[in-house]
C-alpha cells in the first residue's frame, strides 16, 4: 500500500463502513425502544451484507486505506457489542454471553499499548476472526427471530444458538491467536525508540 493509498479517506468501502457504523445506534433504539424487531433484523442483515461488500469493493477497486483497516473491525465489534447489550436487556441471551464477548475485546485492547512499543497500532484481521464475526452476525438475528412462536421461531432459536456457540468459541480462539501474535511480535521486533530518546 503506497502512502497516497494509505491516507485515503473518501473511498467507496470507507463510506459503506461509515454507513454501517450509523446503523449501530439505530439497531439499539429499534430493539430497546419501540421493539421493532423486524426492522432491527433488517438493519442487521444490511450490516452483515455490507461487511462483506466493503472488503470485496476494496479489493475490486483497489481502494485500500489505513482508515478502512480500522473502520471495518471497529464496525464489527460495535455491532456485536450493541446486539449483546440489546438482547441481554431484552432477556434473550444470558448474562454470561453478554460478558464473554466484550471481555474478549477488552483483553485484546489491553494488548494495544504493547503493540505500540513496537510501532504497530493493530494486527491485521485474520480469517478465524472474520469467521467468528460471521457466525455471531448470523446467530443474533436468528435469536431475535426466535423470540416469536411457531415452527419458524423454534428453528430460528435452535439454529441461532448453534451459530452462537460456534461464534463464541471461534471469537475466543481468534483472541488467543491474536495474543500469541503479539507475543511473537514482541519477541522478534525491537522496541521502538521515541524521538526524545533518539535526541538524548
């Protein structure tokens, strides 16, 4: 990625990511306010599709940027956090699910200061992390749909929990791999000296 590409802001993928971010408070309001679950489900479906779309367009159009590398995982994490909060407050998921997912992210955020000592702000997203997010973004809409009655609701609830179990497991597994990457990076990369240190 060239310096010009890295500093791009108004690219098509970045605009899509910003629109996806705008859906986070909208989803929370729909679930906790008027409880418009059908519209909330539509917001989640659009978010899941745009999560794929912005990455595909970045590769197709060659519109990669540093901002895009940050926006995409941030949007994913905020959606997961928003859905966890919304479903927990609606008594759809138990407390341990509401704790397990944000706790993993808190643990990883605690590694950021260590990364910065080596000149990095974040690690690249790997396939396992995307697979975990994919499972969770399928699980939560299904669990929300499973709040109804009848055959469709029962199937949605069962499939939703299947995706949720896989998603939570993969989410933590991906977190362990990220932590291992940080350990390897710290071991193999010299500490970055600050300008103040360089000037004595």
